[in-house]
């Protein structure tokens, strides 16, 4: 049986532009792609997907071609990626690629909030930023869209380069280079090399980058590139300044003859550059300053990212979507600077640190010891390895244990910081 060519599959996609990779979530008239994983084979569910309303099922096993609506390809994932590349070539609009160790999703959402106030702009949903999520994002972009923002995540070298080959951004932004995914990248130098693949792609294609001009590491990686810079330094194209950051950030910016000021709903001075990037990009694409202000002021963080919650017990700083040594230290420093009353710090394990895990968790504990918080609780097996050396802190192996302990504490009128990697589910402490 002949395998369908990408150009022929594209004609079918144009008639059925909704893609599904999950047979349990079939949308009528969609294209179902049979993807494989370590413990599943999407081909097995192709026939059911068709029964549930899918127009076609794309399969890579001839044994599952049960009728004319089963389209055979060599590899389901590659077919999805090739289809996305084919579609990308039809779209002559600005594509902004975003990556970095910390703040990618927040920055993406802030930029999207600004650009969609003036343009029909599409952005990566959630954190659909990997080898499956990026092609799905590209295939969600319609001819009516005027701009696109594609978030690209990576945990090893070569991944950003591959994602760039799919999304083909003509603009790009790296939020920062920090200690995230140390295990996969092989240390901080590996992270620099991996994340800067976005810069190298754009340099080859004569693209433009938006760069934090206050960040020396990014400056070195971007040498010789066309760039619009933002930062507090007066030499930047877009100059920003924090007016107040206790607890939420109020800042102002100046870009050529345009200027603005926004009182945001985000806490953490580390979010200043994320918001300034959004203001800078908005101004570059000629979004009126008043629209930029409204967009930034109306943005509310979701999904446990930099959320500020005030209730009868006190103030809760929830940042439990992700954690690595760089973001953990930034959150601690910001929390300390906002002290109003008794402060309780609850930190969960940081994942994907590989052989650096023991030392990096030890270093965070040492930094916390210097900050002299009134109460500190560490959660997770990696932190627990150090409990015998720190009798002045509370340690638990699991989030559930910490939750039971927290329920017995008098935390009225406290400031509470909760931070940890996604897998720790630290938000359960608030249930």
C-alpha cells in the first residue's frame, strides 16, 4: 500500500484543520495522528477515533489500515512534523520564537497579551513547547492570523535547533541562561550552547532578536546579531525602570518617542524583564502604548506561576509550576525583600539536575540559612538528604507529609512562599 505524501496530506489538512493526538479527545471532523510512546501505540486507537468522529486517522502500521479513511505514513510523529513545516512555509507573517531557562511561558503570555490587543495573534497554548507541541502549535495557526508566538522548550542540546527547523522563527527571544535541565544539557556550558541555538538559527536566516541588554551572558552569545535590546541600562533601545515591587510590580518604559507605565498583577522583581520584553516587542510592532499598558495591567498569572494570593491567613506567594537553582534563588531573594511580617518558606525539590542534584539542593539550603527566615520547610527526597545537618529547619520526604504538618501550624498573618518543581505538586498545600 502506498504511503501518503506530505503535500497530499496537506490538502486533506486544509479541509480538516483540527489535529488530535489523543483518541479520548476526538473533535468531529479532525485528523487523528497515531503517535507512539514507550508504553502506548496510537495506532491501536485509530479505528475508535474514526468511530468517534475523526475524518481521517494517520497511522504508521499497515495492520491498522482498516478502511479508506486510514492514511498510511512511514512514521506518525515525523508526518506531523513534516506537515507543520509544509504549513509554516505557507504563512508569511512574523513568527517570534521564545526559549530560555526561566520565565519562557510567562514571557510568552505577556507578549501575547500585548500583541493580541492590536493584532490577530496566535501563541503556544500552555506549555506545548516540545517536539510534539511545536508542530501542533504551528498547525493551529490560520491564514487569518497576523502574528505568531512559538514557545520552545528543551532539556538537551540540539532540541532548540530542531524546533526552529519546524517553527522557522524570524524573530527570537531568550529569556535567560540559568541552571535548568542540568542533567540533559551536561552542565551550564551545555545549557548556553543549547539555548543559544535559537540565536544561531536566526543569525543564519538574517532574523532579528529581542535581547535583555542588561544580561552579559546573552550579549556574548548574540555577538554580531541584529538586535533590539531592552533593560534598565540607558544604552538599551527600550529602557525600563521598576517604580515599586512590593508586592506587585509597577514599572515604566521608554522606547524611542513612546513611553508608558503599568501597575501589574505580577509579583517578583525577576518578572520585570519579562514584562519589559513584552513592552519592547509591543512598541517595536507599533502597538499603541496605551494598549500595552492595559494589556500588562490586565494580565493575571495562572497555573501556579508567580501567583500572589491574599486571604484571611495572610499573603501567599505561589510559584510552584517549576523550579531550578536560578529561579529558586531569585524567588527567595524577592520574598525576603518584601518582608512585612512573619515569613514562612516552603521549598520543594528541584528536578532534572542529574549528578548536580545533591550539591545544588545543599547550596539552596545554605542560602536560605543566610536569609534568616522565621520558619523554613523543605519538601522532597533531594532536600531530605540534608536534614541531619540542619536541625533548625523542618524536612519532609513528600508534599502530603508537609501538608499534614502545615495544617497544624498557626500561620495567621504570615507571608508564605511556596516553590518547587511541577512534579512536587506544591499547590496541594493550599487545598
